[in-house]
C-alpha cells in the first residue's frame, strides 16, 4: 500500500508519542508499504515551531533525519498538486491550507492518507483515509 502521512502522524511517529496507535505504527513500519510525506508537512512543522504553536522533543533537523532514516519519502509540491488543490472542496468548517494541500497530494499521487483528523471525513469522496 502507498501511504501519505498527515503531519501530526509524522510528528507522533518521530516522537514515539502514545497518541499513535499500534495499528498505525504497524502500517508505517510494514516493509510492504511505501510511506510518504508531503514537503508541506515539513513547512507546517517549521512554521508552527517558529510561531510557537508547536514544541518538539527534538530539533527540526533531527526530525528530518529520522524521517529520511525511516525511508519515508518526501514528495515535493508540484504544478500537478497545486492544480489538484483547486479541486479540493472548501468546507466552512475546515479551511486549513496545509491539510488541503496534503489532501491534494494524496489525490494527485493516488495515495491512502493516514490521519487521526476526523475533518478529513469531509473528503472521503476524494481520498481513502485510514484512521
């Protein structure tokens, strides 16, 4: 299976956070799965650290290294993903631009999204989501 991690899933995984279920850990660590993150997640983490909305148990460089050491592939933002972003519905109760670009990345690359964010249910017609 080809899986795109939502930002908080990446954080929980690299921080060994108890919020990440054993099922999600199994999915991420299954060698038969290909695991991706969008570079959008790295931007989101860096921005939230900078403005004081996120604290990590490690520095950003260590998070990045742990991500690449775990063989999690980082997908760039491309024209195709930006074009797909325009097709993601804008719901009044969920306007998060990072989430919307992550959803567009999943759609553009035909990836299953691994998330604990129930707002993503709004997009179940566009993407497959594993909670």
